[in-house]
C-alpha cells in the first residue's frame, strides 16, 4: 500500500514546487496599478489587462472633465536612454520633461521610468500633477 502512495506524493510535491515558482515569477512583474493616482484617477475600462508595460487611465478634474491618458513603463535601459534623448529639449513639469511627439502630447520621467501621453495637453498635465501629488506625504 505504501508503494502505491509514493507516486502521488511525488506528483503533489512537484505541483507545489511549480506553483511556488509561478508565484515568484509573477510577483516580480511590476504592477502598473501603482501608476494610478488614487484620489482622482482610475484604470480605464478599455485598458488591456495583459499588457505589462502600458495602462490606460481616466482622471476627473475639479470641473468634472474626464481626462484619458496612456502611461507606459520602461524597463530596458536602452529604451530609457532613447526616451531621454527624445525629451531632452522638453519643458520641465515637476520632474517630467514634456513635449509634443507625433501629434501626441507627452511627458517622460527618467526617475520613475514612465511616459504619459494623450491627444490633449491638458490631460497629460493634469495626470502629472496628480501623480506627483499622490507621491507627497499627507
């Protein structure tokens, strides 16, 4: 009877080990939810949930106008250097460098390795201000 139980124990042990490895790998994937300022912004319903580098965010300003931005997280150092070069002549906005790229208004933060873009400059500025406000201690 003991010999019949041994294969099941091995199978269970391997299953537990694989589940643990899967959990470790998934926990190292950066969470884009932290890029959503809690006070006035939410993740857009049109966001693609399986995109690990980009999130669509809706923010409501103080006049109840909705602003939609796309925030992209950069992880590869080569991409970050390219973004720094693209934004080197941009206007400074609270630690973000802002400019107009390919018809989109965009801001890039080398410190946080994120780029915010929208078709509306006001939306990008509002998000940057909310993002920085969210980082300040109360």
